[in-house]
């Protein structure tokens, strides 16, 4: 979201958001390419440990290139999200390539 830095979450905000949301048991959506090349979408349980998302689901995800979305909110006043892309290793999704935003920041302009 480099074109809208006013909406981005800083590193501390991302960590606080992920820890809070995942501790509350919010579902985490993921998308990977299926065997036929079409997207496969599902929900997994996740935790946030040492800067990575740890995914726990029935679908074998190890080694898959994936997009994982953690979000909360229902309206533009409160939607906050972290969208991460990368290769899942074991059950860990690194947060090296991600986008995060909080629309609630729009209401906090000076």
C-alpha cells in the first residue's frame, strides 16, 4: 500500500493486530494453486509466533505458494487486514511480502 502510507500498519501495529485477532480464534483465509492450476481457497486456524504465521489446517500446505489473509471488521470504519504472500515452510508463513492496512486510520487525520 505504498501509495497510501496513511493507511499502513507499522510493524508494532501489525504484530499487535495479529496477536490479538489470532488469540481470539478468528478464521484465517488462504489461497493456493490447486493441482489443476485453479485457486483453492480455505480457512485455517493460525497463531502468530516469532514474526511468522503458523497455520494449522487439514489441507497439506507445506511448500505451497500461498496468499493468507487475516482481517477484522465489517465496514470501512473498522476494517483492518494483513495480507501475506509467500511459500509455506512446514506450517510457517513468513511475513516478508505483505500488505497491511487499517481504514479506521482515515478518521484519525490531524
